[in-house]
C-alpha cells in the first residue's frame, strides 16, 4: 500500500476535496496542517518545488501536486495504480 502525505489547512475547500477522494479510494494518509506553522509550510514548499498552495500531495515520496492534479490522475485512470504501489 502506498504512503500518502498531504499538506493542508483547515478551511481549504481543495484540501477537503482531495481528502474526500482519497477516503473514497479507501486509502489512509498522513495529514500535516501547515496553517500558522511557517517552518512546516517551508518544508512543504521545498518538497513541492516551490509550490506554496495547499493541498500538496505526495505518494511514496513523489510529489503529485494539488487537488486538481490528483483528480486529473483519477480521471485518467492513473491514481489507482499509484495508490496500489
């Protein structure tokens, strides 16, 4: 089973949508709330190649992007393969 990490903030609708998709897929994930924590946001930005918006999602250490990106992977039928790895 894949290791999934997601950086979020509490009132972000895109974070909610991404977590909803992952829950629908039946996978667990490690969530890191970066709100009010500049050191965690900085770590996220470094890992995400400078992207500063949330969510930022990593599967098995690989950056897959944000909510739109993970939904696009699902639409193309590629998300299940990543989650199974």
